[in-house]
């Protein structure tokens, strides 16, 4: 009886499944039926969508991002001062079971300092 119910459910599921073997896509008046051609058409559309949207934006004239930024200081990565207490606090927050960083020292070693 269980096998009969299984077969009945399986056949009903197959009837509900849609057959996409006859799919086609109309692109610029051409009908594409091959799955690879359809995939390539979608890829071409979405790969160029951003550029097409940017072309529709109004021009900003002569203003660029450089008009809004202050002059940079070359050869500097300084952001703000720190002290030994801040460094100690950050080291205590390291999770000891994590892997090494670019310096090849485990966080546990840093916490021992």
C-alpha cells in the first residue's frame, strides 16, 4: 500500500512539474531557444545595465569628487594618536583560539606580553 501511495504521489508531482525544454527568449527581434544563447543574452543584459544607467544620469558639469575632498598628505597613514592603554585593551580583546596574522604570531602570544 505504501509503494502505491509513493507511486501515485510521484506521478502527480511529475504532472505538476513544468517543462522548460521549449523556452525561448525574444532579444531585439531574434528568438533565442538554445539555453546557452539565453544565458548569454541575460549575461550581456545585466553586465551592461550599470553602464546604461550611468549614461542616463545628468552631467555634474566640472565638479568631480576632487572638488569635495581636502588635499591629501602623501606618504602618511597617521589617523589619530593612541597610547599604551588603548593597545593593551585591544590585545586583551583578541580571541586566543584564532589563527596567526601576517606577523605569524598567535593572539595568545600577544596577550602574554
